[in-house]
């Protein structure tokens, strides 16, 4: 390397180090040493060097915050540990009930009579997971459905408060002894998954909307929408231009480091250089947590960012492990929501909405009103009992809130404003769509249309069936589904796979190309994992997490169909209500026929229907064929893993093939495997087989 090259290398390294240091001072310590103009000048020089000498551009270089070339689409990745949602408490009694349930659950297994909590502001932002290997940020994903998220690494790298490289305090520059050191130093894990919330500050949001207004662009409704839209840009240079920031609040998976409490993990994250919100309080009793909630609610409007409540978490990690998780949320945490932002408006009319399970939901049609930055013209009235209890009438002046600052609902009638012209509302005795009789569910407030063929139910079921987390049929949107049902072209799930190009092309705003694209999407969706298949059926009380738990337990559709209610109930995270709903659904003759028609129509539910004996060297000598795209590895890597475990990999399917591993967009090999009766497994099952054999054969140790 020439003398000039050595100078360039040293200059690049110095600029990378200094820019990283200045970034840390600005975003973590709020104590900048240089002006923005000086920072920009240094950044431009480093960009110039790295463009001329690409080998000097490291994964953790500050230039990664400028943005990369646009992506065609987002990849997806599974979370090692699901990113579950939280149960909500909307008043003090509900929080105390949570505390008593938690204490009772723990007392049954451990002699303890007090629980300490960590409490954190609940940000109104977008949850993300940051994965670091040996201190370097290698992947960032959205929360997604809690199990799988979109990979947004390039976009997250543009957020200046996100560390691109982390290190222990002793290995990071000291700044006037202000580093938040722990009493003991923790080693840097080889793997560290950090979870946080991406937000936009109120002032930055106002400036962003002001700039968009000047350019004639549409305005963002609120800071959360702006943050979400910014994170999901295919062009990361656009994301880099948005004023995003982050606060981290927890850890997913990690290696070679052990914590005793959640508060300790937050201190360690802070020592690594992550931004931890200063309003977090640790090791509080339930009474202290309630008092701090009141303080936080008073501070809410004066904070530079939006929060909609407080998260209360059991601090002791051993107690968290005892408490475990439910289907959709952990038992050891709850979101204590602030009183929602409210507004006053008038109910112009009440309409009935029919859901996919036939439930009739009354919806208030309102004079449009701004509630917390969002224009609201419809609000749920829940059910007949709720209308009677609140004495809600058409023409009433009412108070509307966004429950949890999200879902609009009518909470109160302003009786003093009544004129006598208001009209009582009565639930219909017949379905407003199919005119069939309706029936009140025993011991429930729900009123349901009893006609399983009701077009309104069918439309909602089809929309759910083709949604992203189910069969994921790209292009088959709400309006097209409604047209297909209205014209009698789709009367069941199976009818979707019988559609022809001419039929689709005849729809409004459709042409030959769009019709062909939908047919291609339908063909691609014919092969589906058991988890997504269960979710697509739209069984009551069965969301994505419950579907995933059922698929992991039963492994095959046949096993699930023959499973007992008791076998379902004992699955951790599946309660009696979900187990009963799934069992009843699968034993209903109409639903059995529905599933049969789907399978007969060419739908393949990927399953491990010849599960290898993982207690022995089961795949040695077995013949595998790979098809489609794998998420967790390339096909070359998959081939190497199989060969190391003693299996053989063939290029085509034959009667001698033992397993076909089918990834996304599996092609003709899948059809061939079906014809020959070859066992088809999905990527999750494949990883399980290889991992077990890797351990048994010591090939990866």
C-alpha cells in the first residue's frame, strides 16, 4: 500500500472514530462539542473517502446513517423470542387486579409476599428489534405479527441514536467520567437482541409536516404514523431525512451473559451505549408504581415526545420465568394506559356492521371530529347491552375517545344537550345484509346472524383468509373481494383457487395483467405452513400466536384434525376458550368439508408428516431435495448442513427422495413430490431436523 493510501486509511479511521464519538455525545449525553456544520463537513469528507475506497466502508461506519440504495421489497425474519403485545389496564383497580393475580400465581409456586416492579413510559411509536453479533449491528426488524417481522436494517442504521457498534465502558472512550458504569462490568455478548421503540419528537413532527405542506405533500396524521411511514421506506435515504430516534426497553435473545433483574439489564444496555429513557423507575412497590403513574400523567403534555401510558414489569427475571406468557401477552407485564384524549360530537345515525363470525356490531356515524390529531367519523358502540347501559340515542351529543389512543368509542352521553328530538335505537331482528334471523349468544352480549352463508360474513372471512398473515394473496384487496362475493363468483375459500383470468379481468379497475398477477399470487399461495393455514381459517379466539402454538404441537394437519380438546388445552398459552373454539370448528361437518375442498383444490399444507426419530442418527443417508427460497439461509448453505449431517442432496425429485424441503415460491418440484407421495417439510421443520442431527453428530461443535 502506498504512503498516500496509508494516510487515507488513517484519515478514514480517525473520521469514523470521531464522528461516532460526536454522535454519542450529541444523542446520549446531550453535550455536543462541535456544531452541526462541522459534523456535516466531517461526514462529507468520510463519504468522499469511502466512495473512492469502498474497502474502507465498514458495517459500523457513521456513513451508514446517510442511507443505501433503494430495496425492491422488504425481506422477513423470525424473532428468536416472540415480541408479544401487552394486556391493558385503564384504571387503578385494573392495575391492582393485575398485581393480585401476579402475586397469587407466584405464591402458588414460590414463598414470596411482595413483588417489585420496573415502570417505563409507554411510547406511542413503532417497536423494533436490533440484532448485534460481536458488537456490530447486523439486522433490524419490525415487530410485525410478533413472530415474524420485516427486515429494515438499512433504514434503522440511519437513526443516529441507534449504536452501529457497541462496546463495554472500558473499551469505549471516556467522556469526563460521565459514562454510566455499573458496579461490575458485563462482557459484550456474542449475540444480543435489543428491543426498543422508534419515535419522532413532537417538535420534529411539526417541522416535518410544515416542510411537507410547503412541498404540497400530504401531511402525516400523528407522530406514530410518521415514524411508521419513515421506517417502511424502500429507499433508506428517505428514512435518513426523517427525524427518527429510539429508546430501548429490553432484551430478546442473548449469549454468554446472565441478568438477575430487568432493571439490571437496562443498566447494562445503558453502559453499552444504548439510549434508555430517563423517566424509567426501578424496583417500585405497586403503591409506588401507582403514585409514579400520577406523576407521569401530569408530565405527559410537557414531554418532548408522545406517551400514552406506563408499562409495569415484574423486575425479578426468575419471577418472570415463573409467570411465563399467555397466548398473546406475558403475565409479568401490563400497560397502564392514560385517560384517552377525548372530544365532543353528535351521533348522526347508527349502522350495523356484520363481522366474519356473524356478530352484529352497532357503529355510531358521527359528525367528523378531531380526537388526538386524528379525524374520527365512526365509533364502535360494542353491543346492545352497552347502548342500553349508556342510554345512547341517535342525535345525542356524546364524548368520543380513542381507547388506548387508537380505537374510537363513545364513552358518555351529554344528557344536558338533549332536545327531545333524539331517537332510540333497537338492534335488528334480521341480518341487515342477508335478512336471515339473528340470535343472541347464550351468556354473552353478542347478537349473531345464524346464516353461515351470509355474504357479509363471507366477505370478512375471505378478506381474512387472503390477508398477509394467512394465505397472503397479493392484489386481492377489500373491494375486489366484495365484487367477487356480490357477483356470486366466490362462495367459499376453495372457490378462490377456481377463478379464471377472464372472470377477474371483468371486474372494475381490472385488466388482463392485473388478473394474471392475482392468479399468479393465488398459485403461489397454494403451498402454506400449518400455522398460517390454521390462522387463515378464522377460528374464534385463535390469533397468530395461538395458531403457531397449535402448529408446533401437532405438526401436521391430520394430527390437528384428530386432536382432542384436552390435548389442545394443555399447550402452554392455549386456554380452554381457544381449545374449545378450535375443537368445535374442526369437528363441524361444514368446516370438515371446507378443509377437504381446499386440499382437493390443490392447497398443500406443509408439514412434517414423517417426523424423523431425533433420538438417533436419523437423516444419515437420507435423500433431500431443496426447492424455493429459504429465509434463514441460502440453498447452498442448506446443502452443506445436510451433507455435514450425513444426508444426500439431489437436484430433482424421484421415488427415492425421502424429503422435499419447500421454501417460499416452491415450483414444479413440489408438484412432483405430491405426485410421488414424497414427504414435504417446511423450513421450520428442516431447521429442526438439521439442528438435532448437528448436535447428535457433533458436526457443528
